[in-house]
């Protein structure tokens, strides 16, 4: 015999509405009442009809977290931190009472997959969506994203950006937590310039990504401020774009050294790319940092264990992900204006040093 919501209410000596409030977590209920309802749920082995509940309510218990690549620590760390606030540890009893089911959606960095997942989450009446990492700077895709997110928001879905700026158009967001990629990129290059480096190569990410553009802009701002933008086309000559992976770092660094053997430092788009850059430098018979300095970005867990330890820019990925999760759950008030810029911190380690003279 199927156990109903009314059966649980009778067992707990409360109204069916109170049972619904406890299970949905959308209304404050006294702790003693909540405990009585959850005990009745356990005793009767009651299973909430998720699809029916989502039809009755504005949204379901589902929260989508969109990442480019879950195998990339940058995204895995943020997604894990967000999930800790969405799924929550509960009360230690293993019972559900207001938590949501977080689902990781791996887009592979493809704009069309991003839109597909948003459509699927819309059909599931997702309670919230967290989009992580840089956005694609394509006007058609941005317009499609604004339209899709607007529909989700109109249906009651909370939209949070983590690690990406807001869209040029559209006001569907609860909040956008944007990293200070530009400022971090500028401070990293300023550090190299202060050591005496003048010929600095840059291994950039995919050109269509906001993260790529902002970090590269910061680098070039520092070079120009120091008077190191030496002529037309020079910035482009010492910049090579590619994916955010180790192989790209390796191949791009070889290309930079081919273009200008006098380069004394290489800045990489992120720490994974920096590992490839380090391998390329060593394969050319050069030492780090005695012959060439190498720097990364993000301060991923392995960066301190590289040999030598990697100079990089630390982004508070765990803190940002957890905050995005709280915002998605309505546990934290949005920042003023809905936008917060998260500071980046320069981490100076052994992979950078003054250039060799002579």
C-alpha cells in the first residue's frame, strides 16, 4: 500500500501542509515539529513524489551546476564547494529536509551544450542554476543565453554566476561573482617587470572567453605602463592562444621561444598551462627560474608542489563556490547591485627570479 502525505501527517499529528513545508524546506517550522515529521517519514518509509511535487510547486528539488570540465581542478573545486551548500550535510541522520539535489552538467566548453543543459534544467523546473567559469563572448550566444536565463528566472529558478561576469544584456541573475582576472593578470606581470624582465611571452587561453580576455588585458596594461609595448604587432608576436590544458602550454611556449629566443619569462593562462610551459622550457635545456621564469594563474592545489613551486595568482575557488551555493539556495543575500568582484592574490614562489645577465 502506498504511503501518502496524509499518512505522514496523521502519524506526526500535524497538518499535511506542515509535512509539505518540512519536506520542501520553504517555510520555517519549529525544530520539535520538524523532528516529529521526519521521524514519521522514516517510520512509514515515505517517498516524496518529486515530479508531482515540482508540478505543484514553482520549482523542483534540483539544482544544476554548469562546468566546462569537471576534471579540471578549477571547476571541480568550485562545483564541490557549491554542492556542499546545496546538498548540505543535513542533520547527520541521512534524512532529507530542505536540501536540494545538485547535478553537475559538463559542457566541454561548448556553447551549444551550455544552452542544451539550461533547456533540460528548465524542463525539470530546477530550483537554481549555478554557471561557473568564463563566458563565451559571442553576441548570438550571449543573446540566446540572456533569453534562456530570462525564461528560467520567470519560472522561479535562481540564477547565479560564479567566476564569470554578468551578461551584457539581461537582468535575470540573483548574483554574479566575478573574479578580478584583469587585476590579477596586471599584478603578476608587474611582479616580473619589477624583477627586471623586459621580454615576456604570454600563453593565453581561447580568445573567445571572458577569462582569457581579462587576464591578457591585465598583462598588457602592465607592459604598456612600463613602456614595454615596443611597436605595432609586438604584443601579438609574443602571445599565443590555445586551450586551457598542459599540451597547449607546452606547444605555445616552444612557439614563443622560436619567435623570440631572448624571452626571459613566460606567463601562462592558468596553472595547468604553466606546467606545460615548464616542460617545454626544460626540454629546451633551460633552467627555471635561472634561465626563464614561469608563472601561472589560479593557485590550483598542485602549484605549490611543482618544482620549483609556481608563482601564480590565487583565486579563492572554495569560498566563491560555497558563496554561489548559498546564493542559489537563498541562504545569503545577494551583493549590492547583484555583482561582486572577488579579489585575486599574488603568490610569489620559486619559479620566478631576476633574469640572467650577460
